[in-house]
C-alpha cells in the first residue's frame, strides 16, 4: 500500500477496508483456514473491481446498495447473457458477502 502498487488510496473506502481487514484477521485468529480467507478475499476483489468499473461507491454507508447491484449483475450474467452457471453466480455473490455482512 505504502509504495502505491495497489493504486492510489481512496480515502472514502478506508473505513470499510479497515473493517473488512479486522474481520479477516479475527477469522484467522479464531481458526478459519487461510485458504478460506483467501477464497473470500478473491471474491471481494472481484466485487471491488466490478464496483470500480461501473463507478459504484464502496463506503460503509453505500456498500449494501452496491453489493445488491453486484448480485443483480451476476444474475444478469447468469440468466440473460448465459455467461455463468447458477452455482457460479451464487458462489461469487455469497463469498463476496461473507465479510460485508458483519
């Protein structure tokens, strides 16, 4: 982060990112496997990438609305575009939600 490899800091997101980081750290400390946490992190990265691409907000106040739009996007890709299987859309949505729903 300090050397900018992840891109510029987006200050509005910092409280949300700090909360997610805390939840992940607590999960690891309580015995959740690092493999599981990495899986959820991968799903979160896809969610953040999508939000960036469509210009959606990722603040604590707006993350729920943004997540619901993401879930709708996955359903659209599954039902209309036929790009995803139902199980895949569900997996992407549910894994992204693990640390958002706390």
